[in-house]
C-alpha cells in the first residue's frame, strides 16, 4: 500500500479525543482505529502486536542482524484534536500545487491562501492533501502513523537492509494531554524513541514549552438590575477585569519561536458566577514560574478590592520542557540529523510551540525527540500535508533505523 492510500484510509476514522470523557481511550473511534491498525500490523508480519485495555497498540520489527544495537522506537498518536470536527473527513489531493489560492469550500468561502499561510509556498510543485473545509484533515497524527508503518513495510520488503529491533507504539488521547498516562515503558522496552508528530519538512525538535493551565472562578452577587446600586457584583465583569490585566502582546497571536504566552481558551458564566481558563506556556523555566506568579497576582488584586474569595484560582502544571532530559543524550538528535542529511533533507532544529507525548515520556525515562510529518495548520480546517513530505518523513525513519544498525 502506498503512503497516500494508507493515509487517506486512516482519515476516514473519526478519532477525536474528548477531554470531558473519563474512559480510556476517551472515545470509541480511537479503539476502532487501533483495532484496524492491529490487523494491518499482523498482516504485515510484525511480531508482538498487542492492543491493551487502555487503547495502546504495540508492535515489533525483529532485528535481522546478529550484532547488538540499541532498541529504538517510533511513536504516534491515534487521536485527533477536539478543537474541530474529525467526522466524515473528505480529503482530496491537489496535484502539482501551483502556489495559488485553494478553494476548500465555496459555499462557506473557506480558502487556503498563501497570503494567510505563506508556508504553502514551500510546497509548490508538490501534491498536497486538503479537506472540504468543514473538518480538520487529521495529519496530526495519522500522517505520523502512516509514515511509521510505511517505513516498516519498506524494510520488510527489503530484507537486505540491516536493522536492529524496532518497536512501534500508537497511543490514545495525546491531544487532551493524557497520551502518556498509561504508557508502559517496561513493556515498550526501548533505549530511546522518536515521536513522529512534527510539522513542516525537515523539522526536528527536542525542546518544548513548560505548560500549565489556570482556572479562575469568579463569585458575583446578583441583584435585580433596577435596584442594584452599590449591591451588584457582576462576575462576568470581574472576569473581564482580570482578562484586561494580561499583556496583550503576550498572547499566541503576537508570539513565535521562544516567546511564551498566556492563552485565554474559555470564558463562561452569568452575573452570579463565571469561569475563565488560560493556558500558560514558556520554554524558559524561570519565565514560566514568573508567569504563574503573575496570574496569581492578578487574582489577588480583585480579591483585595472585592473581598477574599471573590476569585478562586487553581494553577496546574501539565508538562515540562524535555530539553534538560535530551541534552545529556544529544547523540540521538545527531542521529536524526544525519539520517535527514543522508536522504537530502536540510534539518531544521526548532522548538516545539506546544507539547508531545515525547515530553512526558522523556521525564518518565524514555528520551524522545520529535521528527516532522510534513503537515501544517494542525487543529484547523485549513490543515494540509504534502505527499512528497510524507514520503521524506518515511525515508527519514528508514534512514534512522539503518544508521542505528551500523
């Protein structure tokens, strides 16, 4: 099966995760997809193909050499983002992209434009996969799964290529921060691994945001508005007051590269009570701690003015920057750099402006850099991926495995 056919088949599974669900995996579609992948891996001839009760799928490509080399793994996630629908994805291929606007949905005027997304100019001449503008595509991370399995299929078809033992893992619920919750490292049994969950061609990442979520609950006092002078405390206006304290330029719209941010993701409520939720992100550990202190200070200002307990704030850490775990074993990053160069790709080492399962797995004891899939505009109806970049990601995986066997 070629990589395009494989990926298009995967997009037909609705695997959105659900943060409001307490099952594992959080949605039935992920398990359905995992069961299909399990059968595919068995048909390919892999060994130790196991799907556990939590929806984690493992498999092994046995070594074909007698020399002992490190066992390496490749990881991708089964779920797609809950930010936008992943149901009834209608993917299509724009062959030999010419650099002009692509009308995804004429009815809703959804246009994939290089003016808005200049990265499109990097894939002129490629065949790019898009949707009908009503759903996400699911390249995050079904492209990673397709690339990993296609790479293993290639090695199985070319037994003359020496390789050590390779382990595969496909995990649920990465998009809602639970992808590593039930990951059995001893069962996986690798010296290190790579997540295949990155963006544009050539990207290689070994540092990510430090991340926390802050939830503020505002207690108001509702009185009939005709008789509320000096009585009413509007919880929605309290929330607005706190929101206005945040520096406008430290939001996702105005930040890039190593710049951290505060991201307001939810605001709901009534006059009587309201709730706001922020994501707090920064690569620098000290700046990250300062951001958490800032949001606590903003809450204290309102409590001082309106009375203690007016704002209840809870700040919870989510994951940490894996850089400090990866730097002592930089040879695993160097190996990926060499692998890309061997197949004619110019590696681009960039920070992840987000997180991956690899960040948590690294702190659990499995160093886990992230390599590109070729996809762009993840979590969006404007998501797209280059077929040629997918093929290069597949070749990068093959190249990593070959170099490791030397």
